[in-house]
């Protein structure tokens, strides 16, 4: 299985439009990209997905070789 290094979490902006929050690994850092100029509104399930993506990204940073 190939390790993932980017995760996308569905959300909506304050106007209710569909957007995405993206989490990715860059070198030894975890990067969180929110919708440009917007607030991300997450439902309970999406918050769980964001939490899981952040956890997986931290694991990828801590273990870059996948060992």
C-alpha cells in the first residue's frame, strides 16, 4: 500500500458553498490549506475526518520512510 501524503476534507463556507480543507506533508511539516479568504464550516463527521488526516500527516512526518 502506498502511503498518502495529501488528504482532502469536505466542508462548506459561511455562504453554504462546497469547499475543501486540504492537509498535506511538505518536508518535515504538516500543512493545512483552508478555502481562500473563507472560513471552513465542518460538520461532526468532517471534523473527525480532519482529525484523522492531521493524525496521519503527523505520522508521515515522524516516519518519512514508512518504516
